[in-house]
C-alpha cells in the first residue's frame, strides 16, 4: 500500500511537493484540468456557471507531463496518475454531440501521453452534472469546516443550461435553453461506446482507466441520470468491457454514502478481482440524501478494518485523502491533510507489520 496525496493544478509546485514528502507521501495523483475554484456551491446558490473550461490546454502535452514528473521526482515523489479530463475537451463525448470523434481523438492522445510519461492511472467521472450540490459547513469534529450534502436545501431538479457540463461552461455563446433529456440506458450506452474505443488505447499505453463513482451518489441530479450511484453498479461497469484497463477509482466516501452500501464487502469484492486502481481514503457520516464529510477517524467507516481488507487482498495501489475537513489555524488545508496523512501512514505501517522508523523513506 502506497501513501499519496492529490494535488490540484495550482498546487504543482515545490511548496506542495515538499509538504507531501514531509508528510511521508511517496506518490501523487495530479489534476491538470483548471477547475479547482469551482467545486463548491452554497445552499441557496442558483447560479449555473461555475467557471469556464479551456480546451486543448498545453498542460496536457507530453513535455508538460514529463516536466511535472521530473519536478515531483526531485522531491522523492512518483506521479501515479492523473484525475479528470477538462470538460471542454470531452463535452461532446459526454453529450454525444457533433464534435465527439474529434474530442475522442484528443482524449486518446492524452492517454498515450499519460503512458509515455510513465503514469499508471487516469481517473475519470463520466457524468453530466458532475460533482454538484456540496456545501461548506462547520460539520466535522470541533466545528471544522467540511463538505456536506443536504438535498432538502438544494434544487436538485435545476436543469443544466446549454453550453455547460460538469458544472463548467464550455460554450459561452450557446443557444439559450437546457440540456436535452437522456435515459439511464442512454448514458450507459455513451459510457460503453467511450470505453470500447478508449480501452484498447489505454491497454497499449499501459494506463488504467479508473471510473469514479457518482458524487453525490444520487440516482438523478439536475434532471440527468447518474451511472454508479449504487455499489452493485460497478458490476455493470466491469461487465460492459472486460479489459484489464477497465478499473475503479475506489472513493470510500462516495461508496459509503450510497444507500444500501457495505463498504467492507465492496473492498473485498473489487480488491479480490484486482479491479481497484487507486483509493480515495475519506470518511463520512450519513448517506444520501443527507451526509457530511468528517475526519478520517470519526466517521461511519472503520478505516482500520477497511485497510486490513485491502492488505488481505494484496492491494498495492495508492491511497490519497482526496479531501478532508479543514483544521482551524493559519493553514487549514495543510493541517487537515497532515492529520489525515499521519493517520494513514501509521495505520499502513501497523497493518503491514513495518514499524515507523526515524528517517524512513519507503513509507
């Protein structure tokens, strides 16, 4: 088991690399899409434009990936994978629009670059509404600020305007109106077509495509169907294409939030099948339609029990705290992450029978 940290685009610099290494991380999951400012809405926010997505950004080039790889390696860190395409680069893949073939060709180039750079995984979320509806509240231990989802405070049926997908604008001049309706079968057909075309490229490149479950795991959101909003729907993902590159981005928080889920059974099932690429190590209280993200040691998941199951099935991938409550201090994000990473590092060493040592570089 490898300890990692997820770094957004604005964090890909020496200060955050040093922070990750000082916390004992050996690996990174990086975000290259420029969206970090547009993640959270307020309970009463009626806006539909949460940012503008830029297409064919030079950051996706092989030279750029190799530069980031080298910078991270200078601080003793390995880039394990990339998470999420930019919405502007694949909106017609998601919408089955006229630019689909052109955009698929570009996504294939990105996956090839990912493999050439030596990165093992590419996480993605095949979703129209994206991660929508989270609110910030003082909901974790001691009043720490964290992400929450409370359906009765949101207009879950607010339609998605034309020119937007995944909470971001890809066409500011789009015709007035809203996204066309699509059925559950329709969104699954789009995913299958995407995978059938992309997985052979991923296999050749040596890259795992890892699907994130829906977050929040609601069956419908903003009048659009969701794909993996229940635990067993990952079975459907595996069944539509048996490629070894068709894997899971195992988000513990999202799976725990699902109605009827059993996180320990899910770990056992997919770890035993070798289908988990990497893990979002996050704890929550509650389930949809009302839950809150909390500190790693205070939620509904017994995280030590979960880690033991991963270890039992010889899972050797990366664990990252994708996000965590912020600790009240001058550096709330850093403090929250340091707390989570310290917990994770100690737990991993304990479970693997490898006590912490002064100056240990192999955590």
